[in-house]
C-alpha cells in the first residue's frame, strides 16, 4: 500500500515538474526565436533605408514630368558569389519585373507586393527572409526594392537551442524523478509510522478489551444458566469489577485520543504543587501501608515559589500514576531492606527559565536498560522482577506512563526515567513555572 502511494507521489512530482519545465522551455524557445526574427527584420529594414538614401532618381523627359531610377548608378554591378550570410538586393519595376539582382544563380522568385515581410523556400530546403519596400518619388511608384537574408541565422541557433532544451529537460526530469522518489519516501515515512502505531494501538486495545468482555459474557451466561441467588450475587460483583475496569480503560483511551488530537481541555489555574503532592500521597498511603512501603516527601525549607499555572486534575493524575506505579514495582516487605518511596520537590533554574522538579524514587529491583526506551509506549508493561510471584504480577493496561507523558507534554514539561538494577527507579518530572 505504501509503496503504491510512494510511486504515485513520485510520479506526480515528476509529471508536474516535467510540465512546468516544458512550459518554461516553450516560453524560452518562443522568446529566443522571436528575438532572432526581429533582429533579422530590423537588419533588413535598416538595409532598405540605407539603400533608399543612395538611390539616384532622374527625370525621363522634361515634357513627360516622369522619373526613373538610374540602376547602373544606384547599384554596384557586383553579382559574384559571396558568403552565406550575404544580404542580397533585387530591383523590380512597377509591374513587378526583375531588373537587377545580386543573386548569381539566376534566382527569380516572384514579387509579392502585398507581403512586405515573408519567409520563402528555395530549392534544397534553403530559406530566405525577405523584406519588400515600394520606392516612390512624389506620387509616382518607381519600383520595388527587395532585400533578402539567409534564414539559417535563425534556424541554426534555434535548432541548437532546441537540442539543448531537450537534453536539459530530459536530464532534469530524470533527476527530479529520482529526487521525487527520495522525497516521497521521506514524506510518507511519518504516515507509515503513524499507521503502524495506529495498527499496533488498535491491536493492543482490542486485546485489552476482549478479555474483560469475554469474562462478562461468561458470567452472564452462568448467571442465566444457574439462577442461584448467592451465585448470581457473586457473579454480579465480578461483572461490576470488570465493567469498572473497562470504564477506566475506555477513559484512558479517550484521554490519549484527545491528547493526540489536541482537543484535551486544560483548566489552567494556580496550583500549589507541594499541596497537590501531599494530597496524592495521602490517597496512596493506605495501599503503601498494606505492602509495607514507606512514603517520604521532601520539599525545600521555604515553600515560596512552588506554585505553577496548570490543571490540578491532570497534575494529580500524573503524580498518582507515578506514585502508584512506584508502589506496584517496589520490593515486597519480606525483604531485609525496608522498601520506601521518596518524592522530592525542588525549584531550579535552567536556561534562564524557572522549573519545578519532582523526583519519584523507589527501591525496587530496577528496570532493564533495554526496556527503558519503551516505558512510555502505550500498552507496554514490564515486570522488573526476575521471578515474579503471584502477588508481584503487573496489573493494569499499560497506559499509566503514556498518560503521564501526555500530561507533562500538555504542560510544556519534560519527563524522564533513570533506573539501576538492584537499587531502584527514579522518574523525573520538569514543569515550567510560566
């Protein structure tokens, strides 16, 4: 599918470029050709003007009041063969009869009085550009002067220009085709990656939804098959837990979808981050106590400047995900070392900007280095324990860290993770104050 789209893009690039180059070459060709023709026509007209000034006109007879042109005195009697670019002259009487010519091969092309400028074909494909000018004295037409110039001064450079344009356009079209293939590959790569991500996301979401739906269907079928009050009560409780799980999953998916589309509603307000962290810790303290995990919170000696402009609900969700994730992956209380989670808040300046830095550090087994780049991928779940027991199995759909990253990005912040095997994992959140 993507190869076909890439070929179409490259083809369209090449075709559009070829059409534009063809239009440009046509314009250049027409402009150069018309310029050459105008130059020859101007040369011929200039010759006509020069020759007209040198004509010797004399009266025929005093009684007739007529005039004639003295051909011998007006033109030099030189009809020897000269260069190809020689300008030839012809003199016709008022009736159109040729009286004098510089052509040496007996060329006698009929005079067209109504065509002042024309291009004529001679034998062997030879072309001439001709200008015909009537010569008058008073009201009397003495004759017609025709000036001819070889047409090869137009055809020769035009043919060379046409050949150069064809070769240049062909080379450019081939080059553009190659560049178009390369550019179309670059252009389609983000689409391909988005498609693969969407495909993987759809597959993962379908997998996460299929299991609880199947379990709900099974419990409903059992409740219908065995109409016992006690059994139905238990099955309804299972269905309730599964629907709650489905609801949370759907809400998470909707949250990420709104974040991707830029439609996430952010209610900006002044948020005291230390108070928010304390509230989140109070909510998570009961779960931590059940697992024998100690929660520690350290803040600067002064609480001034710990307020930022953000969305309270989103930030609470962010740190709830991080702290609950740390609790879930901390070492069990049976170990000799007492597990603990430390939340540290501090204010710092970086690149002339003020930030609030929050670190959530646990004392778990750590995360393998090869899996760190995938932690914020959607539906990605990793068990940091070499041998996970039943109580240590990772729960959830693997969307918590993806949601955390989306919230941080929505607040123009940064989130990163450091992990050392056998020592623990630290999540670092940087939130700008302004």
